[in-house]
C-alpha cells in the first residue's frame, strides 16, 4: 500500500473520529498515526476538543439558551419601546392638532365691546330693525350666538377663536348689514312657553353689550337701498 501523506490523513481524521469512513480508510489512519507522532497529536487534540464532559455540554446548552432568552427579551423590549414611542408620538400629534383646531377654529371668545361699531339703525317697512355692524380691529367674526333672558332682553353675541384671522373680515360677519325680526323672535318665544316679549335688543356680550333698540324707542325709516338689499327678489 502506498504511503499516505500527513495532509491527507489530517483531512481524514474527523471522518475517522466520527466513524463514518470505510474500513480501509480506518485501517490506513490507524496505521499512519501509530508511526506518525504529529498526526497522532492532531487526533488527540481532536478528541479533547470534541469529547467534552456531559456536564459541560449541558452547561453550554443552558448558556446558549440563556443567551437566546436574553436576545428574545431584548427583541421584545425593542418592539415594546417602538410601540410605546409610536403611541406617544401619535398622541402628541393628536394633542397638537386638536390644540391647533381649538385655537383657530373653535369659536369660544366673545368679541369685546370696544371693537364693535353699530351704525345706521333704522326701522324697515315690515317692522324689522336694520343695522350695520363692523369690527374695527379688522379681524373676522366666525359666528353669532343668540341669547335672551327672563326680562325680555335679546343679545346677539359675536364670537371668535382664540387665534383670530383677518381673512374675509371686510365682507363677512365682521362688516355687514343685518336685521332683527322682532315679530318672528316673539313668536318663537311664545312657542317655547315664554310669554315675555322682547323689550330690548343688544349686540355683544351680556356683560357689556351695545343697545340697538329698546321698546318705545323711535327709529328712522330705512332707506330704499337697505330695503332693497333685504327684499331682493320679493
């Protein structure tokens, strides 16, 4: 049999140790290692590195499982932290958005009396009271609230958001002709079981309003231009 080189034997040693080689290969490896100290030493090192005690093997398994558990906890922690961060970010964005809407859209602030200008109060032919209102600060009014009390006082209250806007202020509720229909308002009050008729009409907050009309007050007749404005198409 030809002599086998050490390089070939060293390549065969793992197969020999695992006993997955042929009988001829096994005999060749044993014959070679019996006379070759270097290959014999390599085989002994292979046995030492692989033939670990059972306790050591189990310990390594536990340590490996522990590492896997730590990695699993770490991964879950990252997912939890990401989820919490996403929820927090969404909540903050929602609060900011709602705050923006509250400041710019929700009409919660009464317009103060000192910026309200009421002019051209007059009586129309059908009994309605016409008037012109303008906000002298140049900001728009988004809404008019109506309120009446048990004494027959009727209030028209202009309101705005906290953050005011000048958009459309020259053509909207902040600068316009309007009218009060006393007959209709009294009919509504009566339908609601309130017998007290309207005694006075005010524009602005009940705390400090501007008087437009009071029972017994004589008003000039509305001119034709204003009459035509409110009876267009009649």
